[in-house]
């Protein structure tokens, strides 16, 4: 191959090899063969790059190098910034909450009540353990008594002794009792002659010699906030404490015995009915809804056999006992039950029982609540 070297390249080459000794035999041979050997061309002649092109290429390379050096210096001087990866959301799987249910224990075979509460559960009970009660005794005395010992603290009124043979003429024995949640006002009924039960009211701080007579009623229940009084005769009526009727509900089954209870949240009024002849059937419990103006049958519940209840929050629990009465504190924490033998049990919020009012034969009783005053 023959390479044509122009004068400039020849000069550069001469300068590069200037230090080679001129007497060097090997160099002289290479130089001689380069000058004299014929070169055969392959392809078009190669034109060496011009000086302008070399100058531009060198300048561009120098600019790139300068830029790289400047960038490196700036990065070295920049502060350290730590970048954390975006946190990924954690997935926590928890079991679905269990809906609270009321444990219903029917006293006799029959339909079970549906859950009686689309309403929020009441706060946990805070009512202190009661120590006193108003008790209706089978011997005809209405008394204030000590729950733990059964000691009669005072006699409030008297009626006929149910254990004695009934004389001819007018007689009456005690029916139901409900102590206002304020702990002072007592609503109570007697039964059954000369009328089919009368409703009375007295105050523990000033018991009247003759209690006011509110007419013929068979059962009474005061709402937990003392705002309403439910009464039962041929109809169930809700009245203000002064006797003004606010609502009325009719049930043909009210001809027999009747019991009444308010739920702790005041949204339910429960009543139990028995046939006119108590030996012909069991009591049946029904649930009404109360909105402050009207009474309506609760669509979420069905009648259930039973004679006593307690409250689990705002849900009704039918007790598996044949009872003469059951009364619950305003917040549902305590329930006083008088069974068919006349013995009393105090149930706490869990349903645990404690015998109370020992030595007394009872017809009915209700605890005296004192935390709210009179």
C-alpha cells in the first residue's frame, strides 16, 4: 500500500523521529523501503482531514471535558439529600365485629323474641349497688326495708294480709310498686276490691297520711329520666308526672294482669299480659316503641312467654323464672326480682344473682335509687 504524505505530515513525522540516530541501520532500511516501495491502491484515494476540522474536533472535545469537570465539581459541593422510598400501605386484616345479641331465656316453650334494639347500646352501668327497697309484703304491710338484712326500716301503708281468709266485703292487697329513679317518689297499686286496682303516689321524704288516688290502674312504670309515667288498665297510657295523658295504646289482652317496664334509653316500653283467669295460661311479653309522642308496636320483636325481664344495655332479656315482679334501675345495672315463692333476688348487669330481703314474704318490691337525689 502506498501512502501519500503531504509536507505537513512529513514534517510532523520528521520531528517525531528526530531523536533517532541517523546511523541506525534498521531505521535507514525502513525509511528507504517507505520511499521506494511501490504501493497498490485499494478503493478511492483517502483525503486526510483538513486543519480546520481538526481544530473544531479538538475544541469540541475540550468543551465536553470542561463541562464534565464543572459538573463533577458542583456535585461534590452539593449537600447530601437522602431520598426515602414511598412507604407502601400495610394491609391489616381484622375479623368483622360481632353484632351484639340479646340472650333470651324463655320461661316456657314458645316463640323467642327478636333482638329488640336497632338503637345504640347504653353506656356501661354506673349505678352504685342499692341498699334499700320499697317492698309490698304478703302480710299487708308496705315497707321501706334494708336489702341486705331484710330489716323493716318503717311501715308506709297497710292492706289486707293475703295469707288470711278473705272476709266478706271490700278487701284489697298490694299489687305493684315503682320507685322513681330519683329515689324519692313512689308509685304503687293495690288489688283487687273494691275496684280492680287503684294507683297511688307518695314521697319517702314526706309520706302522706293519705296517698293521692290517681284512679283505676293495674300497673305503673316510671321512665328512667322521670319524665314519663306509663299506666295500664284497659289501655296503656303514657302521662306526664302531673297526670296529663300524652299517648295511648290499646290491646284487647289487657283485660287480665299487666306489668310494665321502660328500657334504659326510654325508647322501648315493654308490657306483659295474662289471661283474666291466671290459671288458664302464661303471661306474654310485648314490646312497644316510644318516640316521645306516640306508642307503636315494635316491628322488630315478637311476643314471647315470660313474666320477668332484665336489660343488657338496651336489649331485653326474658328471665327463666316464674316471677311475681321484676324492677330494674334506671341504667339497667340492677334488677330486683320477686319469684313465685315470695323470695327476692338482686341481679347485676351480668345477670348474677344475690339473695336479698331475707325473712320477708313479698308480693312486689323495687330498689331505691339515691345517686340522683330527689
